[in-house]
C-alpha cells in the first residue's frame, strides 16, 4: 500500500516542497544507489595491493547510502526552516556540521568544497 503524505509544507513562494509530494509505490525501491565501483577506485588509489570482499563492499555501500540520506534530509529540513525553495551549498555544509563530529565534519566540508571547485573549473 502506497504511503501518502498529508502534511503540506509550503516554501516562501507558495510552491510545494519536494518532500510533500505524494510518493508512488515504486519510488522507494530506486532510492538506494550502488557505490561499489567508487569504493574500489578509492581503495586502489590508497592501497593498490589490497582488495575488499563483497560482504564488506555491501556494508560500505549501505553506510554511504545512509549518510547520504541523513545529510540530504537534514539539509532539506534546514532549507524549509529558512523558508527557501532552493537547496544551497550552505544548507549542505550546515547539515554536515550538524551530523558529523568535529574534525570529520571539517575535513568533509573542506574536501567536498575542493571537489566541487575542481568540477566547476574543469
């Protein structure tokens, strides 16, 4: 049975937020992404002679997917709290600072900002 969200979240311009739209039954099945290829690439860059088992790869994939979901939900909450309809990089950074502890958040924001800058300038 498909879940419908009855609460209406309004943004500053009167538009409906993406969260308050009715979700179809199949939308939850496609929410999980597979980061296995990227995990293997990063592992080979860091330690070229080592490998990773499929079970460990599944656990890492689940961990990354969970962190991504938590950050996106927190950023969306911050966006709606500020009565905005556009998700900004500042919302993402604040969500990371709220969810990750101390230096881990600082490094995550620094490396993420650097990656975005490299992508923009390439």
